C-alpha cells in the first residue's frame, strides 16, 4: 500500500506547485510586458540502494513563453513598446544588467529613467538621466531627445539612447524577479535592428481563459490525488483488520 500512497502523495504535492505557477501567471495577466511560465509533468524514479521501484510525479518549468503580448496605445510620451523581437536593457536590483519588455517608463526624483517597477533603464553609457524638459521624444531606434524648457518646438537636444538587445532566446532564462538574463551571465550586445513604438506599452502574454481552464484542471487533479491517498489508507486499514482476524 505504501507504493500507492507515495505516488498519490507526490502527485498531490507537485500538482500544488503547478497550481502555484499557474496562479502566478493569472495574477500577472495585467502586468506590462510579463512573460508566462510554462509547466509540465513527468515521472521520475526514486533512485537509491537497489533497483528503483518507486516513481513520483515531478512538476517543472521547462521554458518561458516568449511570444509577444498585445500592444496597448496610451499616447504617453514615456511609454514604449518593442515592435517585434528584442528587449530593453535595465539594471537589476543586484546591479547586473537584465532585460525586460515592460516599457511603462518614467523618471524618478533624481531624473533617472526607470521602468514602472523602479529599475533604471540602461543606455550606451549606463543608467539614463533625463534633464528637465517640456517634451520627451523616444525614436524608433531608442534615441531619446528632449525639448528644453522654453525652447521652440523644433529645438531638440539628444540625451541618450536606450540599449536594445535581441539575443538568441534559446540562451535566455527568466529569473525569480521576472527579468530575462543570458545563461552565461554576460551582457548582450546592442542590436540596432530592434525598433520601439512610442506612446504604447506591451501587455502580458498570459491568456486568462487558458489559465482559468488550467486552474480548474489542476484543482480536479489534486482532488483525485487526495482521493487516492484516502483509498490507500482505507486499504491499509482493511488489510490490518484481516490480519488481526486471522
């Protein structure tokens, strides 16, 4: 009976982990530039002394869904969305360079250009600082121009250029902070072919209908595993009763 109980227990545990990952996707359905985590189950034998006679279920994240989310036009000067493939370089909280599709940009109290979550946006020379301006223009190639206060409409000054990259997605991994990094830990090279759209942001690529269906399916799977655990316990009790009777 222990084999049945172990398999059911491990299945219930891994189903809960898969449910947590799916719920995280669903919770970020409105998060700008969010990339959904994929999930899969597979069987894993329990290795130890002797031949592996136990097999348990394993839930894992084999990859990240890198498909593009919908573009939402906002008309805001500091909102940008990548048109096609590519990433915006930012400085992560640990000081390293990482990449995101979240283009809901803003300036902090010190004038630095940041994402909506407060991460500094990287340029060719490091974090980008924008001086006071009547208007900010972000070109398709990431070049930032401003119209100084009181200047004429055609008087523009180039400030910096946002670092845009487009590395091989097979070498990119999503971290616990939601940012994308190369597997080798080395910063990606800037790519002049990546294009931006000003006045728009990219939404999450999570499909809420699919996520809700997965949530229901995982809930039913968990209930089935719990029922199997109860059945294994009932069988064990019945066996003990029979042994005592004999």
